[in-house]
C-alpha cells in the first residue's frame, strides 16, 4: 500500500467534504443525502462508483415498509412508495444535509425531519458524525434521531456498496455468524419467522443480538470488519459489482413489527465501525 499520505487533513470542496488520516481518504457528499462517496485505503477504492455508489444513511427507517404505511398509536401514515409496492431505505438519502462542523479527522452533518423535500410526519433532527481514526485504520459512523415533539417510531442504519473486486485478485469473501435469519416472504419483507441461516446469495436480514460483526476479505489485499452494537444486519450480494453489509437498528418493516419509539428524552443513536488491515 502507498505511504504517501502521512498527514491528516480535511477540506470542503465542490466534490464534498474531504477527510484523510494515514493511508485512508474519504469523501462525504452532504448535498446528496450525506452519502460517503468514496473510501480509499492506500489509493485503492473500496466503494462502488457510478449511479449506485458509496454508502448512504438509511433514516428514519431501514429497508422496506410494507406498502409504505406505518402506525404510531392510532395514526396511520403513508410514506412515498419509491420501490413499488413498498417504501424503501428512508428519506434522508434524498435530502441536502447541513454541514455542522469539519475538523482534521471528522465531520458532523444534520437535517430537519420536517424538511418538506422528504416528508416525515413528526418534527425532529437527524445527525450523522463521520470520524476517521487518527492512524487511518478505521472509520466510525454515528447517527442520531431526536424528537422535537410527539414520540414516533424510527430506525437508522447504513447501506454501503462495497466493491466485489478491487480490480485485481479474487472477489471478496464474507464471514459472519448470525444467530438467525429472518424468513423472507415473496414480497421481500420478513415473514415473521426466524430460521437457521441459509447460504447465499442473500437479500436478507439476520439477527446478531451480541452485536453485528461481519468480515469482508479481499484475499491477498485487504480485510475489513464491519462491527456495530446494533443487533440487525442486512446482507445483499445479488449484484455482480458490489456487496452490501448493512448494520441497522431494526429489521425491514420494523416500524410496524418492532417499533422503537424516539421521544424528546430518549433519542435513537446507532454507530458502526469499519476497521481494516492490509494482507
């Protein structure tokens, strides 16, 4: 791996917020859903580029909501159906986020849940903090959802597009040990039964109640571990170009099946750390 970049830096530019530490360089695009547009380790890009690129935050829900509808008490709400017949991956990825701070190794971004560009029926604030370790050996992402009035169910997580192949050598290998797999119905929603994990390919949600830990290995090149205190992870590896390892605070359709209420005194917070080493 290259050793050219031995200093830490941060900058704002037309292409987003640029951070670097050690051999790690990343770009965040607050104007495009606060997505991480690029993560390069020793000059090697780890995230898919093009139309479906980088790593985007899923908030205020993760995965699909059944027909875009969820209940909060006696109130029924309809979210935009952006993956018919369901609503998928939240609305935060469709918004321009505000850059709250940038320093040598990290940055913080926010958006207002009441932003009319992406409807959500309750006021509040979403924050994402992006932090590179000073040695450039890991990245920590933290997301918070705060209520400004009435309580509401919410979820948060991340959807990274990791490259299947880094341009040389073998394809990536996935290693993880979930306690169960959510049985998937024909509508791609959990069917309500936990089953013994099956071999891939996957577009499936898994339970890891001791915390998410998934290792991606590009043989002879790099090993990267996605870890989180969250108890759920979706793994999607049905596309040729990329694989997705998505730690999240609840399962798909969880606003309906396992609602986690956010209140003015009990915000939702979830973090994930990606750590890597050269092979």
